[in-house]
C-alpha cells in the first residue's frame, strides 16, 4: 500500500503551528516520513500537487472572501480535512477584531479603502468548507497532532479531550492561579495541552477554545468575585481566542 | 533578446505570502514587482481595551517563527510605558532566549529553506534520501534551539513565562548547567554546519547593491536583545537614534502592490536582518564567530543580499558562544524566582529588539487602569520589502543582460527573496494613529 499523501495549506495566521512540525527532532520527524508522503507544504517545499490528497492540514482563519475558492479546491481534493490550529478551528486570535467596526481605519488610516487591504470577519474554515477534525490550540500541541495522525493512519477516530484545563492542572499538581492572586480561564477551557501556562506562572487564556456548553456567566462571576475584575473586563476576558464562540453563545 | 513572463504566486519556502511578477519583452523590462498579498490581520487594533498583562500574549501571535522576539519587543514597550525596570537576572534570561530564537530560526532557514536551492532540490524532503546526515543534523540543531528556548520561555512558539515586570517562571540552576553542556556538545555540529555552508558558498549568486543597513547597536555586545537604532551606509557612515525616535527611521508608506507598508530612511530603501546586524556590529562579534566569518569569506560592509544566509551562519556560532557566557554568569549568581516589578506609571512607550529577520519595533499607550489604547508594530520584513523591490529593479536588467532564461531568472529572484528569510505573515501595519487619552 502506498503511503497516505499529506499536504499543508495556510490562510490568515502566523504559521506557528506549521513550525511546530519542525520541532520534533530528527527521530520522530524522520519516522513520520516513513508513514506519510508530504506532497505540498509551501512554507517548507516548492513542490505542489493537483492530485487527490489523503489528509489536508489547513492552518489559518477564513478572513477574505477571495480565499473561499482555494478552500473549496482543497476540500474537493482531500479525503480528510483537519482544521490545524485555533485560527482555523475557531477563528482564534484573528477574531479579536470582529467586534470592532473601525479596525481598518485604525491601522491604515486614509488608505483603509485601498482594495488590497480588504478584510472581513475572521471565521473558522468551517464557515467555508466541511471540516473532519480539529487540532486545537495556539499553538497546537505537537504531540496531540502526532496522536491524531497515528489514529487516522490506523483507521481510528482521534480522541480530543472535552474536559477543562483544570483537570490537567490537578494532574500535574500546579497550584491554582486563583490561589496565587491571579485569574484563569482553565475551568471553561478545553484541555489537551497538558496545562503548560499555569505551570509557567501565567493564566490559561483558553487558546484551545471552550469545552462544550461552557458556563460563561459563572466564569464572569468568578473573575469579578475572586480576581477583582470589573464587570466589563470580565465580560471581555475570554475574547482573546474565543470571540466567535462568545458571540454564538450570547 | 530575452522575453520572459514570470509570475510566482506565493513564493515557497518562506513564511507568509509574497508574489513575483516580471515581464520582459525583447530585452525590455516592462514590469518587475515584488508583491505582498498576505491577508491583513489588524493586531494594532485588536490590542485596544486589553489589560497590559495580555498585550504581549496577543502580539506574540503576529508571527509563529519570531514569537519570542514579538513577545520581548512588546513587553519592552509595555515596560517603557509603565515605568518598569526589570532585574539583571530577568534581563539575562531574556538575552538567553533571544539567542535561542535567533539560533532556532537561522538553523531552519539555512538548512531547510535556503539549502535546497544551493543543492538543486525543490525542498528538504528529497534531501532526506540524498543528504540524510545534513537533514538529520539540521533537525537535531533545530530541536536544540527549540528546547533551549523552551527551557526559558516554556515553549518557543508563543512563549509563556516572559511577562511585564520580569519572568513568571525561571529555570533551575541545574537545568541551566545542563543547557550549557548541551550547547558546548553541539559545537562539532555547528562546525559541520559551517562546513556545509562553506561548501555551498560558491553557489551563492554574485550580485551587489549597496544600500543602507539598519540594526540595533550598543557599546557592550552584538546587540540582539537591546540597543539604540543604528544605520550604516555603504561608505561606513554610522548614525544612532534612540528607540523612541524609531519613526524618524522607518517613515512608513503604503504602496498598491502590497498589504504591508514600505519603509525608507536615508537612501531609497534599507535592509534589516542578519546582514544588517553584521554590517553594523561586526566589531562586537564574538571572536569564535569572527573566525567563522573569515572562513566563510564575509566581511563588512557586505552588499550582496544573497549573503544574508551566510551572515546567519556566522550568527548561530555567535549565539552559542554568547549564551555560554550568559549561562556562566547566571549559574555563578544562582537563579531564583523573583517577584514581578510593578508599574510606576501608565503612559506611552516604545521597545525594540532584534528578531532573526531584523529590527522590530512595538509601541503602546495605556490608560490609568492599565488598559491598552492602541499599538504600533513595525516588523523587519516590512522594512525589507522596499529593499527587495529595489534589488529586483537592479537584478532583473542584469539578468537580462546576461541572457538568462526565464527559468534561471525566476530561480534567481526566488532565491533573492528567500535570502531575506522573509516572514510575511507578520502583516501588521500602522499609520499616524493618535493615541487618544
């Protein structure tokens, strides 16, 4: 059996999730190449393909109507589409501008209406095409990505956690940020990252999105009562990576 | 007479999206453009209304390769605005992670992005079969850079522990001692990398275009983390500017073929990056790195933009030796977690640091609650776009005069773009925003 063909594509994003692929070291990376054929990966290779693809990793948000056709052509050629990273899975950080009406004028001033500067609401790629699986996180957890690929190669459904980051902090015995006079979004944030941020002394910003059915009013209450936030700051807090989800929930 | 229609949509093996469009008819250059169609992202606007502790976490996401540098420039600007001066230990740890990022990114560019051109391959993947040891070595060094940065920052893509006021978490003295051993153990692999670059050096195209080079500079070291802005002209004239006056150097303007803004200072355009640092700060280079520069045949002021990749090879050697020196100091003093330095005021401030692709500026204003009123970020690749265009304007007629084929011209132009190691997804731009307080 020939090796599955894998390709990487990028839209509106920082391309950091692609960079994570180069951070496995020689052993894991070269082993991965024994199991898949990388047929297109603009950031790392000049080769391109118009052939069918088994797994397409699509990074970045859908933020320009002009990108729709390219997304559709990827979908047509790919058996499996993975939204790779939070920009692609939920709109991610790019959606932090969605609630502003003047972002173009703020950045480009009088030049804001020049046609090359077109931009619309930042959305997940699922707003344009069907997505089969999502690798969450800003950046992705590169070990979770290996697990997803391994599951798919074995014909299994990838298992993506749907419990909060608090579980992972307890597991690694990290002191709660609220007990360190800080704040945190861990109680509504989707786990799967192994909770590195609280372990490094900073709050979870829910960069993998929310667990299903997050209790956002309770989150705001905790931010006000235990972290001393103003009501407005509490309401805006989770916008950083979850602007689209907060809009959908409200 | 040469006739060529070159249209490279999205140059490969670079970070972000850039196009090359060249039309030549019967030896006459009709069009020659470096275009930047990257989707704009509006970070300067997004930071409005966010607390000062969150701003670097947002602007780090400007770039996946230089996220350490964006974090540092952002935090330096915020600390300037908030009247914060960090401890010597925090300063040294930040210098150490700056070296890690420079090393990590340069290893990637030299081996994975640039080398295939010099070996006549379309990417690193065919090289796994033909140059397996080079690829394996590159991946080992890449991992070293990643783990070196992760030890200080928690991870290298969007580091966590660097925060306004200092460091939220610090490595143990034991971990730093282990890192020192790993860096010294990597020296033979560095030497092998330099030998590979030396072997490929004859394939670096001969092309010269004297331009202005802009980089941070200080009187102490080969300024990466901190310094004043310095410009050096092809005749060696140097001028320094305080970071607060960065707009006097960048002078941004919008052009139709680009979503990124262009910059210029004393000449038509200027360059930032490893070659600009090398040309500005050669005298501060570590002696071991100077030896490598000599072996590689590069000396200031080098005006061949293709040599930027060679300057990167000099810098990875500098990064390792400078870091061993920093580690010696940190280990001798012992490292412990310190309380964060609190803000003493809320106002406006600017910060600059050198990222792998050149000098990076961030600026923010804060209200009395510590909430951000707006930002401005000027990215090194944006400062290079105009210089790339001017290189094109000189290079294309030269290639036509040399009777190069369309394919050869296309490769020469792509290689030129790649030599700048552009990081185009850093698409954030700014005009004359008045911060309303």
